C-alpha cells in the first residue's frame, strides 16, 4: 500500500517531456545559423561604422549637407513606401515582388549618389562585390547539392539526405554570406600582409586584448575606435596564410591585394581575406547540411516541449482566409465583384428577380398554410432567446471569434456588482452579407461555413456535399420540427449575396440543412417566424432594390391581416438600415417596407434590426404624442467584417416623423472619430496595394508636365527661403499650366473632381459639395506636382554633377571588371576556368544583374 501511495503521488508530478528536454540537448536546427549570422553582420556594421570618432563624422556631414539632405528625403520616401512590409509576412505572393522592386529602386538610387565614399563605404564596389559573391555562392551550393544528391542516389549517405533542399534557404544563406563579405571589405579591404613585416602575423596574439598586462592598453584602444578597428582587421580577421603553404589549393583561391610601405615588386602570394571569410561560411553551411542529412539530425534530436507545443498549435490552427483586401488594386476577387455587380444591376434589377421565381414555385393558395415561408414551430415554447448578427464571412479569424461566442452554452457579463448570465440563443438570425467580396461556392464554404463549423460542429453523420431536397430534413428520431431543441438559424440575403442573382444563397442556404451546429429549416430567402408570447419576426429580402417586391409585400400584408393579432409585437429584419442611410444620403428608399410598417402593422413594430453597416448602434424613440410606427432601431453589423464609423451618424434623430436618441454605439462617437483620424497614417499600412491606383491617378495628373527641363532658377537662390519660394512658385506655375493648357492632365483632374463631389453626402448643399470637391482635388494635384518636381529636381542635380546619364547600360559591370584585377588578383586564372566550366553563365548572370542598377544612367 505504501508503495502504491508513493507511486500515485510521484507519477502526476513526473512529466516525461520535461525529462526528455533535460536529457536531450536542444540543438538549433542547422540552417537557423543564418539568422545568427545576420545578427553578427548587423553588429559588425555598427561596430565598424562607429569606428570613426564623432568629430570626424560631424565634419563630413557638414561638408556634404546638400547630399545628406537629398539622402534624408530619399530614405524618407522609401520608408513610406516600404513601411507596410516591415516586420510582416504578407499574402498573396505578389507582395514579395513589391518588396524586391522597392529595394531595387532604393539601391539603384543610392548607388548613383555621392558622399558614402567619405564615410568609408564605396556603394559601387560593395554592390558589384555583393552580386559577384552572391552568384558565385549560388552556383557553388547548387553544385554541392547536386553532388550530395548523387551520393544519396548511390546509397553512400542515409535516406534522410533524399529530401530536397529548400531553394529559399540557399538564397538566404548566400545573401548573408555576401553581405558579411561586403561589410568586411568596406572596413578592412582585401589587403595582404605587409612585405616589410613578414613575421608580424606569427608573433601577434589574436587575443592580446585579454592579457592582464595589456588590459589598460585594450581600454585605451577601445576609446580610439579607429585603432581598434585596424587591430581587428589585421589580427582577428587576418588572412590564413600564403597560397604556397597549400599546394593543392593554390589554383582554387583568390589572392589578396598587395599593400607595401613603398613599391611592391612582384605579385601577392597571400590568400585573400575576403576569400577566406567566404570559404569559412560556405564550409559551415556544407558541414551543417552534411551533419543534418547524413546522420539524421532531425530524427535523433527531438524538439523541446515549447517547440513541440508551438508546432502542434500551428498544425491544429484552422486554415482561415485573411480579411478581404478591399482597397487592393490588384485583387482578382474585387474585379470579379465589380463585374458581377455590373451584370446584376444590368440584368437582374427590373428584368429578372429570384424572389418572383420563389413566389411562383411556392404554389401558395389564398389563406392556406404557407409552409415554405411561415414557421410557427417556436411559438409553443415558454420562453426563447435569440441572437442577431450580420455581415459575417470576411476574415476567418474575426468571423470565427463571433461564431465561437454565439456557440457558447452561456456567456457571463459583469454589470456593476452583479454577474449577468446570457444563455445561448435558441434561434440565430443573420442579417445578410454572408460572404465577401462576391458570392461563390468557395467564399461561402471558406468564409461562412468553415468558421461556424469550427465554432460548433455539425452532426457527425452530416456530409458537406449533401443537398437538402425536402426541407426540413430533421435528425433521426425527430418527426416534427417543434420537437427539435437544438439551436436553429434563419438568414436573409444582403446586397453582396445578390451579386450573382441569389444563386449561391439558394444552393447553400435554402438547400442545405446545417450551418455548423445550427439547424437551417429555411426554404426561401424571406420568411415569417411566430415566436412565443405573440412575438413575430419578419425577415425581408430587399435585393438590390433596397425594397421588397410586390409578391413579398402581398405575403406579409396578408399575414398581418390573417394571423398577427392587434396586441402582437413584430420585429422587422432587413439587411440595410434604411433609417440611417436615407438620412445620410437624403433619400427615401424602401417605400414598400414603409407602407407595410406604417399602414399595416400600425405601431406593432417594436423593433427594426439590420446590418450592412459594420458597427453597433441602438436608437429609441423619444416619448411624444401621436402614434409611433417603430419604437427601437438597432444596427448590428459586427459579424466579423471591417469596422464602419459611427460618428458620421451622430446627428441622426428623425425617422417617420418621430424623434430618436442614441442609447448605445460601438465604437463610441469619440473613439470612431479618433480611429478615422488615425487612418491618415495607418491606411497605407493595412492597404498598401492601393498604391497601384494612387500611382496611376497621380501619374495621369502630372502626365503633361514631363519632362521639366528648366529648373535652374530653383537652385540659384542664395538662401533656403529663396530656394523654397522658387520651388513653390514653380509648383503654382505648373498648377496653372495643367488647368489652362494640358488636355490629358486636365481630363484626369475633371474626372477626379466628379468622383470627389459624388462622394460628398447629397444632403450637403450643392455649393458646399463643389467647394469640398475642389479643395480635395486641389490637394491631390498639388501633392502630385510637388512629388514630380522633387524627382525632376533630384535628377537634374545628379546630371549636373555627372552622376547620371554618363555611361549607359553595363557601366557598373565594366567598371567592376576594370578594378577587379587590381583589388582581387587572380594569377592562377580561376575566373577564366569558372567562365569556361559554366559555359559563360557565371559572368553573364553578374553582368545582367548589374545592368538592373544602371537604369538611371539612361535618363
């Protein structure tokens, strides 16, 4: 018994994963060394750059203030364009193209500007050296991997080696190796040992800084950073030796540049420090790869507990879709949505209406029980809780969050000192816009059904491909709909659901029985529910007309006459909150709905609920004399889509001739206004793809201004204020020219002005709308002109100083080949052999890569 008790107390405290972690070293995955190499390279950059003392740095900045100001503007612009990509992995993959495109333009611009040379950094040499080392590293590692796979095929290495290497891993490691070599060359060069000090390397101690007797000297050198840098270059990273010391390798190395105190007869026999550094990194990569693949590294070294838990979470994480990129200029889904909307408005509105077909197929007779549209199975319950949401099916994570809350058996809310428990609704009402941006089988399955199924599982016997022919298809053992006690769901379509003529809604809502764990007995796109205690729900389908059709009006009006009692209470559910939108746009839509509420319900409509606007707002009627047609107005479009502002509706207070006051809103008016102001800086970070449209619009606005060949007067001023005055004077002259003489740019201005005025709410007077539109377009035109003049001014300045338009294509490659033999001697002819072995591919790749940075030379 004692041993049993002891074992029972010991086993719960024993965690085998923890024991495995203690007994097994958590070695890093070999190719993660590239990440540590990046950190080392960054630290090395900072160290070498800081080697110049502050006085020298300030002096260099003072002498080149014009160029450094140009650098500041250039880097500021490129930071603005690249800020959405910093620290993020963005999908789809064309974002990677945007990153590389921006990086290429930035490097090409910096490469043609001066002043980096004065800081000890030769951009031209570093850029050409980076490309040469990068291409050479890629070719070398590809050959290595081909040989290694050949050994695996022959059975000389283990089966683990059969897994193909990741191309991205090879490119990443080659880039890190190239950057490390460039950083070293920028501050230490490619110098061989001095001829007049042949024994210095042998007698020097690599770690002399750590000797006790030289500790004070080390501290003194730490203060004199330049001396410390020279010591690091000459001792810590010294060349490995003479090529004659390694006869087998003498024909396979690059030699160092000979540095002498005086003349240097003969050529260098010292191995290049750059080559030594490159060979060291390549050797580390190869050693890591061989150890991993040949010994089964991944099999013999299990993951730690933390890594295992993270891996399990990632594997169990649902593959939800991201939020719809509404302001993307390159999204195929949005172009398809626009096309579907155009077809729907042209074809269906006023010509073909699915609601008319539903009425024709119902085979309903006067006064008969209308089972396809009317449901009273909930009326016998003693009480009933229902949930309402709308505008789901945007981002998978946000939609799942809302669905998961709806699926909870209960939710507890803290209210002052008490806790309020809200049970899960017996009924879920969804107010339209079920999937964005356009209705299709893919969007309904991935954006609507998938999050709801993860939140609340459907029955195990349910099949996703099943089509419900005779609804309601009740679960086994249940004969009537009123016997089913599980959660149920009724939905109405929104404007996005009508973009394909309601085809997808009919297939996935009216002919399927389960939305996750919610049962769907619904057969048509509109319905009437009889709830307990003489409550009713009218689910109206407004289509793209923003109103119900005559057949729908006939059904609900006859239902009011024949079934709805004088003291009954009706909840009217529509997709659009017409009380807000009509007030905002100064319109009068939904006349059939108003006729039904005012002339048939006659005060029995206690609540109107709607979605479409992605926020929460609740208004209540202020008590007054006379009949009240609708007592409460509620908007809840927080089903998972993006957020709409509420502060633009802060002045709403009239509907059907009665006064209403806002009781609650999310976000609050203050928070909504603050978030809207934040869009000035945050819009691009979330919607960087909109740059495509913005760039096209700005280019059209200044199209007639290119090129600006007479900007000398801007640079001829004696003071900064004179330069600034001349610059803005030129902006004004171009502004007047666009309005008076340019046809293409003026057409763009007029079209932009029409759009700007159209987006101003129509309730604003025409005069104010015109003024707002003119100010808006003038600001955009001024911004486009300023950007155009800044670019032209920068190009003209560079051309004046012979930094652009002096050479042509392949100038960088030709310059590099001319200095390559001087700084990187190759007496053994290694480069010629590489060119011969690769059939000319080695220099050709470098040549055409370098030509990409010569585009500004052809201005």
